[in-house]
């Protein structure tokens, strides 16, 4: 039996560290972008990372790719295409590969979405967080609810029929009714996938140093139970801690993490989890 068949599936995570603005709750490796991003230099660095790490594939093809950040949608479609072409040439793609790109409503247009689609992206993850303008302002987001709705429509117009909406609950001074209203708005838009998770205050964030007034634990628990029930009743199966999907649209990338598959991580701050042919597992930063 060949080595690839003895090893778990392989995915690729690509990190893009720039944002228009750093959100006060974010503890990821992300930084406010200057007037211009060193796009060409970063693409070359990612290509070198891929070439350097390609031997860890051990003959396996990539089952999924996830481009996260930061805000990957700040990059041009040409840059995304160059990165994906390098990944396909150096490692190879499964015939049904899932390729996801994170995009923020404040840094996306229909034209950009069309370019990403043509570059090979077949799934989007849209960082909505809330449809409530008051909460979006508190979270430091650069978009409002109307821009969020416009971005979702633009994604559809660009040909994306598989996309995730990111939503958060337990937001500062949020009521149970407001949390459920966000879910109702999301359901009305009929995404194939929803990520619905609690706002957690992490060290090294603005919110950690200036804690916001979040709902108490009992209210947070009620929000969680009510939201989970509403999503379940609407046909969205919870298949991971905060991931819900309908019609078999579970994220293959999420599942590979969850099921302890292998993944290569390239870009600033990314890490890898790799199983060697002898069964030894190691993580590379």
C-alpha cells in the first residue's frame, strides 16, 4: 500500500495578515494596512513557502484550501490566482477541492468576487458578525448592515452559490432578541453555511484591556440554546462547535481540522500539522 493511502487527508491554510482596521476583539496575527500592501512581495514569499514545504505532502493532493487573515479580499484576484496556481503545480489538487476565501463586506465588490471566482475560489466566508449597526460599530467593523447585505448579493451575482456567513453573539449590551434577530436575517438570506459563535475576550486585544459590558452568563447561555434550536429547526445541522450547514455543505476544511487531518500552513504566523510516512506527527511554525 502506498504512503499517501496510509496518511490522513491534506489541506492548506494560507494566512494574509493585513486588515483595513484592527478590530478590538481580534487576537489573530493581523495588522492595519498602510496605503499600499506589498502584494507582489508577499505572493512571492507564499510561493517560496509552498515550494519549501511541498515534500510534506508525501504524494497527497490537497483536499481543501482556506485563505484567512486578516482580510484576504484586500488582495487582487491576480494575486490569489498566482498563489493557487503555485499550490496546484507544486502539490496538486483533488478533483473536487474546496477553496475558501475569507472576505469582509468593507473590502469586497462584485467585480472582486468575480475575479476570485475566475481565479479558482469556489467558496466564500463573509465576516458579517452582526446585522445590527449599533453592534457593528461597537465591534469596530468598517461596514454597516446595508453593506453586509450588498456584499452577500454581490457574492451571489458573481456566481458563488456556496458561502458561509460569520455571526457572533454575546456582544456588548446585546439582548436575546437582538441575537436571534441576527440569526433570522441570516436565515432569510439562505446561506449554505453559518458560523455562529460567542464573542470571547482574548488577551492582547483592546477588549481585554478595556472590557466591554457583555450579557451575563445566564443570558449568554439562553442566547446559545435559543440560537441553536432556531438553526436546527431551519435545517442547519451543527457539525462542529460553532459550524452549521445545510444540504451537505459542511466545510471540508473545517472537518479536516476536526477529524485530525493534516494541513500545511503558509504565510505570516501560520503553522502546520503533518503526519510523516512512519506515523510520527509534528507541528511546524
